[in-house]
C-alpha cells in the first residue's frame, strides 16, 4: 500500500498530499531530484517523508527529525536520526521536506554540513498565478482538484457538467486548469477554461476537446484544478457518458472523490449475460507495482492480484471475470487498490448497451458505534438511506446493501417503502446480513407504482452499526432493456436534534435542514429529470417549500417554479414541464436548475432520458 495520508473524516483532506500529487509538482520534483548530489540528507520537519518517498522514490542516505519522540522511527525506509547530528552526515545535498520553508532554512543553516547545497519543497511550488492564497502555500483553497474519467472512442463520448458554485462564496474570477492524459499516461493536452463570473454552469465535452486539439480517439483521465476559488475546496461534477454515434448507451455518474483509498466496494459481479469492466486509473506519477491491485469476492478474503505494472497516470480496463471467473450477481466484488487511485468507474455491457457507474470508498478508519442502537426517540429512525422507485409500468427497481467499511461484519437493516405522497406502504426486516451476503431485492412485489424506499438500521436480531450504511440501486427499462445504477450511503435527515455530524449541512454546522441541489438541463434528444425525495428520520414539516430555480449559463436567475413534496414523499421533476420552452432555451446549453429549500433537506437522483429507451441515473450533488 502506498504510504500516504489522504483524507480524514475529522480533519478533512490532507493538503500536503494534494500538493505533492499535482501533475505539475510531479514534473518539478523530477527536476529537483536531478539536481541533488549524493550523499543526500533529508530533514523532515513536517512528517511527510513517507508520502514524498512513496510517491517519488529516490536515493536518500540519511533522514533527520527535530522531534525527539520521532527519533528511531522508520520513515521512507530510513531510520530517523536527531537533527543535531545532521552536520556529521557528510551530505553534499540537504533536502528540507517543507513548503514555505525560508524560516526553517534560516534556523538550521548553522547546523548543516559545510558546503552542502540546500533545497526545499518550495522548489516544486505551483506557479503563483495558479495559487488562490499565495501567503500560505498549503491552504486547501490552493488545491481544489479532482479527476474525471474522460473518453472519446468506440462511439462513446463524455461530458463533465457543473456550476461555478464558488461564486456563491465570493469568488470573482474562477478558472479551470485542465490536463488530459491518454490510456498510457501521456499528456494529450493542457489548457485553461474561464468560468462565468456568477454561479453559472459550465461543461467540458470530450468531442469538443478532441476536435479542438485534433486528437485521435482516446480513453484516459482529465485532471481538473479550479483556480481562484472561495469557500469550497472540492470539485463536484456530473459526468455523462453518451453514444456519440447515436447508439443506445447513456449513463451518468457522480464526481470521482479526489482522495485515493486502500479499498473500494460496491462493484457488482456480472450477470451471466453481462461483462463488467473496471476502469482503473493511476492517480500518481509513480507506477503501480505488479501484485498491488486485486479483486476479491466481498467477505471471502481471497484476493486475486493483477500481475502487471500500471504506469504513471495510466488507464487500464480490467475484466472482473478474468480475476473471479464464475462469480455472478448478486455477489459483490471488493477492490484492493493500495491508495493508488481515486474512485474508479465500472462499465457494464449487456445486449450491446453500455452503462457506467462508480464504486465507493471503503472506509478503513471506522468501527461500530455503540450509540447508534441506543439513539434516543428524538432522533426518530436515525440513519436512513433513501432511493427512488421509478414508475413501475416502465421500470424495474432493485436494491442491494453493500458493505462499505473493512470493519463491517454484519448489516442489521430494514426496508421501509413509501408512496409518492408519503404514505408508508410496507416495512420488511431484511435480517442481520453477513459481510458476504448475496441479497438483491426486486421491489415489484410491493406494488408501489412510484415512490421511494429507505434502508434503516434494525437491531431486533442484534448486530452493529457505524453510520456508513450503503447500497447499490439498479433500474431496468422493461421495454428497451437499458439499465442504470447508482449507490450512496445513509444520513440522518430532517430532525432538529443532532448526533455527531448529522443531519449534515452543505454549509455550516449541523443540523443541515436546507437544500441546494444541482440539476443539469438536457438537449434536443435527451431530457433531464430528477427524483426528489423528502426523507425524514422523525416528524418534520408536513410539506416541503421547494423552489426550482432556473439559472442561465452566466448564473442569472431567469425563472422559478415552486413545488411541494410531502414528508416521506417524493416527486419526479422534469425541467421541460416545469418551465416554458422559450425560457429553457434562454438558459442556454450550460444553464441548470438549482433545487432550493430552506425548510428541509431533500435528497435526489438525476439523469437523462431519450426516446430510444436510454436513460441515466445517479445521486445529485449539492453545494
């Protein structure tokens, strides 16, 4: 496993990791290493030697620290020695592993070996025009970055869509720095894209990029760095995969989650008539060694490793059947990735139709929470995981609980089913499921024409909980055979009382009882839609006070449409019926709908639908 610290649920993202992982930093570190003259001493004042040498291996002869409790520790394969001994190291080059290091250099200069040259990580800083906060390099706003799976090949194209939500926090001139890598990790193009001055929408379409840079067909990844941001260091987007040859394939997936993980889960095994391919994309400038990537049936603990090396920033397609032959849905697959990749996409091919979805981060820092089974009555049903039941006359709805923590050995859960008007239609205890369970339930038997269902914890047969309850949701068009799938995790919704960090808020501390959800617009052939769900852990407002706000490509509000959703109810929203055609046309191709509610927190799923039976669906994002 790559010895890096990426994301902590309490402290947030590790900015040092993002600073080192940036593609421009990779180029600069290569230049820095070329200037070092052996023997080399490394002074590690901030404890980042493990990450630096894991991501950028080089020959270091000795390592020094100033913290007496760290003396003797192994960092980057070296035993840490007291800083007071650095003068006896006979080093010709001293590398100080720190940014904004001028004061550090001044402090230690008298202690260094005579004639040694001194370098710091300030030598690998991004250019000043790319910095949002120049006074402090390791400010999180300097590294609002993410990756996107990006392809324009084999009749399939991709489109990244989002909005300049940083303008809502006071950002004035936001632009994107973009770098496209091909499957081999080679750079195809680097460019910048200015965003609207207001909270307008934007898109990056692979067909347009391919034409602009005169590129051959490609499959790879797009690195996105938002510059000049405010208030928010996460790059959120929706990624559409569509058939550019007018074929039947259509998919939508959420953003990539910018933090590499040791394991990922929520990958379905193929049906006998399906092919499931994981698109694995190296997020770093160091190769992934053979034997690092592995697939395992969830709960089996018998991983099967990939025996090939994956190059820097490279993309490979891995057929699940090559690793786990004979394994079929509803079995689930766990991916062991060693913190080399951000959240991957997987691709399912069935009857010449292709759909794309994403796996999720499997947490390795969670343990069971004894407080969840004894939550007070004020928290109602506590953690709930809502998902749509699409209109039954056309769609079939499945769900499958997915373990999403290495410590989860059981899942004590219940299914609650609701009509669109919030009437509870059914309640089914699913049991205390084992980690290797193979439950996948078809909701046809509940005879709900349209509505939603919720997974909740139920401890009648014992079991443990950690609040990280996840599930996979699969939808199939009964006529065309097209499918879409999404996955997400549980939260506490719409209670005045709080537990730990729930109910979550998009801005500010909990309780998070407001809504800001992004809904893209469709085009001439594909209409966008959203399923908005009003989940409530306990009694809350009888009806929501929801407004659909239509913004144009510049971020100007041009129309509004109010809707009301019953508590524990849901509604399907179609922008083309909520707004007149002329108003939608005025919004432009990068216009979007902002779903706003200041009385409750809604949860939603969005996608596109065409007349050929193709449709897409994934959970919405807010800001």
